[in-house]
C-alpha cells in the first residue's frame, strides 16, 4: 500500500493513475478502523481499479473539544488492516495539510443540517461538508463510499454533491454489525463491559420497530421505542425518530421511504444507529 501525508504527493500519484484511464474509488474515514470500514473498501474494490482510503480525524466537525481529544487514534493497527483489506493507497495527512489557520466555511446544505444529529451537534455537518469537499478535490474520485450507519451524513453529502455539481458518484453501503446486533463503530472501544450489554437496546429497539412496523401506528411505535430505550439502565436517549428518509422530518402514514434513527449516550459514549422501515427511495 502506498501511504501519502501531503496532498501534493498524493495528487501527483493519482494523476498518473487517471492518465492511464483507471478509475478511483474513495473511502473517507477517521480511522480506528473496523470491519465496517473494510466493507466499504471491499465495495470500492469491486467497481474501481484503485482504492484510496483517507484517515483524518477532522477537527472542524467536532463541537466538543473533549470529544475530539478522546477520539480513538490507532494508525499502526489501521495500516495493517488496510493492507489486509487490499487497499491501494492511504492518505493520512496532518491537520495543517488540510486547513489554513482561521479558515471560514459555510455551505447552504438545507434544513436537514439542523435536524436530529444537527440539533445535538451544532455545526457538525458544516465541518463534515468542509472536509469532504476538500478531500473530494484532492482525490477526485470516480466513486465515493459511505456507510448507512451515518445516514444523515450521506444525505447531506449527496445534497452538497448535487448542489455543487461535483463529478463523483456516491454509494451508500449497509451497516455492519457485531454478531449480537450492535452496529460497529470506532467509538465502541470506549464502552465498558456493562455499557456494551446496555448498548444492545439500540439495535433491539430498531429491530422491534421494524418487526412491528405499521404505517397506521407510527406514534405508537415511537412511544414504545422511547419506553424501551428509557427503561434500559445506563442509556440516555438523545432522540428516537421515525422519519421521512428524504427530509428527516417525522414520517406520516403516506411517507414513501421511512427510516428509524436513534442516538443515545451509553455510559459516556454517544452511539447512533438506524434501520429502513420501508424501502429506500
Ligand atoms: P468514520 O470513520 O466513523 O467517520 O466512518 C467512515 C465511514 O465508515 C463512514 O462512511 C461511515 O458511515 C462508515 N461506517 C462506520 N461504521 C460503519 C458500519 N458499522 N458499517 C458500515 N459502514 C460504517
């Protein structure tokens, strides 16, 4: 695997690849890699000649400096995983390579910016679009692969790509889970043994809502989901929403594509998860 830490050296290398008409698949990450990340690399591998992964813990998307400081950084293990996962190129820049001092960024990304995750993490999606815009400009991928795990992020990046006419095709990949249902996440490292058990209530609740899904009883489903999560010790819900997958506003019985999304603190660790209740649009 070729490893680059500067955009100039990566850019030169990728230009030579593009000159031979090879396609580039891109998987942006913040590292602390797990099987979920590797599944994105695998999917990129299937439809592209070269696969680029970036590992960059992006400061501008953290509204809580403590959360940024605490974010797991495991670069040695990550490199081993990527080599095993057949990744061709790793881009692992320092912050100074991506940002100048005092950079300002604001993009109109629609009201979804302020809903659900946006409400609990003000400015988060401005930071996400800022770094993804920069990474897309550096890598210039044909296709970029993101997880459904961060569904709202995928929606907002899609909005940006459309609005700015960026020449990249986005692919949303399924959520990889542990055998007991917990969605894989870099943050799971922080869960204590007790937290790890309590965290199962999130996927259990989503599964229950999916199994009992009825368009006539969305309020009842949400009420029962809220009850299930709030009765789990050590778990504090930020939101559980049954939403229109196109707008993230609460769904009605007539909404075409419906998704249930949850965010909760489990012990000191904030986790998110989701499941489609009716087909993706
Ligand atoms: P992160 O490193 O957490 O920023 O995630 C990088 C990419 O991996 C994002 O597109 C995530 O949605 C995706 N991802 C994270 N967890 C999973 C998972 N359990 N299954 C599939 N994709 C995931």
